[in-house]
C-alpha cells in the first residue's frame, strides 16, 4: 500500500510542479497573493518535481515522503490561516489561477498528507 501511495503522491507532485513551471507568471502572482516570498515561491515547482520523480522512481521514498508531508503541512497551514482571515486569493496549485482558494484545497492537501504518511 505504501508503494501505491508513493506513486500517486509522486504523480500529483510532479504534475503540480510542471504546471507551475509552465504557468510561471500565474504561479508567482498566486504565491504572492498568498504572502509567499518570491524566492521561496521560485523553489516550490522544482522541489515538487524532484519529490515527484524520486517517489515515482522509488528512490529514498521514506525520506521524501516525510519531507513532502512537511511541505504539504506548511502549505495547508498557510491556506487555513488565509481562509480564516476571510481572504480567498486565486489558487495556482496546479498552474491555473482560475479559482480562488477554498476549504476544498485544505481537504485535498489533507488527503495528500495522508498519502505521504502512508508512503512513509
């Protein structure tokens, strides 16, 4: 079950990172709207891609799964704080900022965190 969880999480992270790179200006604007510093926002897509590749290739899966869980937890905390402040900036989680953040994004991230923990 851990291998399947790692593969699914790896695919999601890989796709998320690639779409952020593909739509870099949209991602940068969305990250800025969430209050993420530019230098940190620039690191997110390549980190997601590397995590995704490593999980799919089953290389250092335990460590990468824990790191992914930590990053996803930080993203989720940011979403929760932003939503509790009554703000709903555009979400470019998968490269497109056509929708605003919502509690569904929090639920999705919690499911991804669960996958990361299962993979670990």
